[in-house]
């Protein structure tokens, strides 16, 4: 497993990062957020997560198909898909929000005391090495999205679910007993939105994965893959 992004919150080795954090604070570009608080964003800006975790979600606007067929009835279970969980950004990671209709991308603080700094892209021209780090981080995020797409292409929902949990915990997990544990809670509705399913189905399949010994649920509802073995 790659070094956990959580460690970057307190021990990032690049002096430039500390300089940028100080610059952001000195220029009033830093803000702290409580759990589930929406983070104001706009296109064209670069955001840096200083600490905590940011949850990225996609909010789909009214479908043109629904506008065409006024008689379409959408069930409550399908309404759960209107807001899709798209992933985390944790301490040490940059992100940007791109607007493209009919999708509306939003960022929320996933845990209390999440701190975010925002910059204009031209601001980072002052730190060429850090600019290279940002582009490298975006390259890794793109690779992560490709893996996510491969998971979503699985035919069976239980395969999508287990693949999704494995990807998340490989990326963000911390060692726990004989496996790795996701350090942030996720609701079954959020998981369902990510894999194209419903909360009820995810709850049922999570129970099945637990019976198979593939996952465990630890204190505070944190998901653990007890048999996950990856190289550092």
C-alpha cells in the first residue's frame, strides 16, 4: 500500500507545502468546515485539503428523459441515486471542481475540523516544484477514476460493492489488526450511490460480505477488510 494520505497531514516532507499553507493563511485563503458542511467552490480555482477529508458528490439535474416523459414515476429508491458519492480528497491532496451540465459537482466536509485552502492557478506559478506535485496528484486521481470505472463495469452488484470497498481502503485505509480499515464512515446510501445501487441492496450485500468473512464492521461503523494484504 502507498503511504497513507493521512500521514501527509502532519509529516509532509516538502518545505514548499508548509510555505503555501502559511501563504494561504496570511492571505485569508483558508477556511475550516464542520462535518457535512458544504464547501463553497467555483470553477477555475485550485483547492488544497490541509487536513480532514472532503467528500465529492455529483448532483444530477433533472433528466431530459423525465422532461420528455411527464408520466414517468420515480421511486424513492431511485431518488437515492440523485446524489452520487464520487470519492474523497484528504489532507495533502489538491482538487478542482469542473461544471458540466447536467451534472453539478459539490464538495462537502466529511469530518469535523476539515481545513481547505484555495488558490488561483497562477498563484502556484511562484512554486514550480509544487506545481509539478499538483499535476502528479491529478494524474494519480485520473488513474483512480479509471480503476473506479472498471469496478462499475462489473455485472453483479456484489462484485461492484466489494471492488469499490477494496479501492477505497487500498487508497485511504490505515492498518487495523490483520487488515486495513477505512478511517471515515460511509452510509449505505452513499455507497449505493457510488456503485449504482440502493441503500437497501447495499445493506443486504454488506451483510453477505460479512458472512463470507470478506469485510468486518468495527467501532463507529468503520469498514475493515480483514484479509487485505498489500505491499507498502
